[in-house]
């Protein structure tokens, strides 16, 4: 059995009952169950439809996301999340670059790296090099004035933890940011790169080894082993090329507002919903949300 989930942006509810019923009838689905009025609904089907991605394309034009996944085991025991443009709405290195006066240069490198056009480690060291001499206290200023949480993040982490789940934040960004974001959202642990500082200013380098794509896969392997769960018990979420390793290994890999080249390699693509979409695809109803 498979579960079909239809959802949209909770800030702009647009999921119509007629649309849900039309698709349910076309695919011979079971009775529709509304997880949140006008926002999310699901129904079961016995086999994957041949026209899944054609329908997905059509629904995208209506600002509706479509997810189809095996019903068995879809409620996960662990959340493994990227931070930049996933749990927060910004790229922390881009925001640091703005205050350092090299914003446009760094943003271009970031975009190309996240789209998989550049080697992650090389792109990171190049960008960090451009931050050399930035006063360390600017990190705190950026955190306080330029970083905002992605909608739905608090509910996602709190709801999964309330149901016995474990939450890990793993970023190619920096510990100065992940520590604060993880604490604010309630993550159990966080991993990221460390910006090197000397005499109160950034040196233009990061501690080795650099955490990139493989580090996220390693986190998946290490934390699941520690918890005694399988990789199939994990829901992972990210948006960039360096997330693909963990997205493909996790039981459910979610490309959230992802770069096109990244989304193309994932079966769960959320372009309109917020982070609560990860709860809806696990079968949680809005009434079940915590946080």
C-alpha cells in the first residue's frame, strides 16, 4: 500500500476538496483523510500510478505539492536536517559576507556550490577566505539581526520529539550558527564547521576536517547506530547538492525548496509547503502538532 499526500503552503491555504476527490477517484484511492483543512489531505492507493510525475507537474501549477510513498514505516524515529535555507531562511555565510562587504561575490559562489556546480570544500574555503579580518562580534550581530527561522521548524522538531523521535542538525555552515539555531528549535545535537578566530577577528579559514556531503552521511550512519535504529527510520531534509548523500540514504529524503538539480534526484519534493510538510507526509494531523 502507498499513501498519497497533497499539501500546500499553510500561510496561503489553497487545497480544494474537489481536487483531492478528483485525484482519489482517478487513482482508485481509499477514503480521503484531511490532516488540516484546506492545507493537507491524504488517501491510500494499492500501486504507484504511471502518471505520478505528470500529475505532480500539473499540481505544481496550482501551488500544491504531491508526495507518494509506501504506507508502512512512513512515521520516522529521527530527523536529520540541514540548516541553511532549510531550518533557517538564509545562508549564514552569505549574511556574514554582506556585513563584510563581499556579499555579491560570496552569494554567487554559494548558489553554484548548492547547485552542484562547484566542489563544496573548495567553495567553502574560498568564501571563508573572503571573510578574513571580520570582527568576531559580527557573528552575533548577524545571528540577532539577519537570521530568521523557516516556518514550521519548531512544530516539526517538537512534534517528532514528543513522539519519541531524535533530532540532529547537520550543516556545512558554522557551529556559531548551528548552536543557537539548534537550541532555539530543540535539536538534540548539532554538527557544523568551526570558523577560526585570532585576536577577535576571523582568520579566513575553518577548522579541519571540513564538514561537507560525506560528513552528513557519516552523521546519518553514526547517529542511527548510536540510537539502534535503521537508516530507513530517518527522515532527512535539505536543499543543496551537499545534502544529496543523506537524502538518498535516509528512509525519507525531502528536497525542501531545493535547487532544481537536487529536487530532480529526490522522490519527495516540497516546493510550496513549509517544514510542517514533513509532519504531514508522516501522517501527523495539524491537531497532533506540538511547539
